[in-house]
C-alpha cells in the first residue's frame, strides 16, 4: 500500500475562485471571533494545568464559573487535593505587554459579584487572555514548540466592590502572568489554608 504525499504548497495550492484573490492566508472557518477566542483560552488553560500537574473539570451547568482546577499533593495542609474555580475572559482591545503595573478590564456586574464574594469555601480567580486582533497571529507552530499569543494574566477579585451601573472596570496586575509556576504557587497557598 502506497501513502499519498501532500501536494507542494498545500491542498489548496493553485485553487482560484472569486474569493481567492482577496485572501492572503488559509481559508479559516466562519465561527465568530469571540467563540474562537474562548476556544483559544481554554487551550491555554489546559496547557497550563497539564504542566502544573492539575486536573480540570467543567461545571455543568457552569453557573458563571468556567472551570474547576484540582491540585493533589500530600504536602497540602487543608486536604490532599485542593480546588480553585476559574473564570476565563479574553480581549484583543489591550495590546501585548501592557505598560504599567496593571491594565483595565471591564466585567459585567453579575460576573464581578460572583468573583468578589467573600468568604468562600472554594476560591475563585479571573484569568484574562490578551490576544492579537487577527486570528492568523494567535499561534505559531514549529518542530520544537507551539507558541500561543499573547498572554494570560490572573487576579483574585475577592472583596472587590461594584462601582458601575451595569459594568465595573477592574485592574489586572501585569506581574501575575498565568503559567504553570503561577498555578502551582496559587495551589500551594490555597493548600496551606490561604488565598490564591
């Protein structure tokens, strides 16, 4: 049995049609950009959780919280497995590498109330992903890595007041990059009886 080799230039090389003249990249699907952003940030969360040795579960129905992250370690003081709840958001309105110690992000008050509640049995964090406006800039793959652009940042909004009529602007610290080390540190603090 012989295996077919891919055509040089890809499957669509040489294809012409009325829309081909306007397109400079691959033919992407018509799924809404916001839906694609949600999928991208879920991929980012999965990669971080995998590298941190955490398991993920998705509440059903979600009731305003996207994911639960579980971290098991015998060194935890409060239990051998601790959990946090994660709300994911994404935006292309904030440029990469925001200048200053924080950047502004606006939340619906309903979401903020849920994230700001205190005291809680299970701590919650907000994770905001900054993405390029154009989808063809979201990732780059090579033989040795897969780069997702741009970055996720996290914050704990426990106790944050609602200040707007329908929406409230919160400040996200640029020092809190959400990666596997940050997630391990969050879980270590929670496992010691502290806050994220």
